[in-house]
C-alpha cells in the first residue's frame, strides 16, 4: 500500500472514532430521538454516555418533533445513535443541579448553540 493511502485510511479511521464519541443532542433533527428529546425538554438537559448535559430548550417538545419531521420530509439525513446513549446511569437520582446550560432554539443557524467542547 502506498504511504498516501495509509495516511488517508488513518485519517478516515480517526475521524470515524472521533465522531462516535461526540455527543448528540436528542432534539437535533439529524439525531432526533423521540423519547430522549421529550425527556430533555421536560428535564432541562439529557444524559449522553452516562454524563448529564444541561440544556435550555426555548420551545416545547412538539416544536422539535415537528422540526424533525419537516427535516426528514425535505430529504434530511438522519443518523442513528447507539442504543443506551441517552440512558441515565443507574446511580443517578436526577438531573444535575448546575444551572448553566446551552440555550437551544431551533435547528440550523438559529439553534446551533451547543455546549463548549464540540
């Protein structure tokens, strides 16, 4: 195999691994998860990989549900998330008491706000 092919494969593999560990907002159209989004809007955040991420959703759950269906009907690509990604850890009794969270508006440029680190 040529050196450039090895470098390309290494970069592609690294990007794939990095994208697997990146958390996904369950109310974001491309990663929409009906039950996790509804809980996130109600609870003010969501669990991803056992870690609590506080979020402030500006709209009620039906807004995100309808936005997801509009996104799909217009040909938007939907990505699945691994089973259990949004699960609350067994030792968690509730949401974090932290009041700092990311404000979530809609989709696209108006709702692209995510917590730092992404």
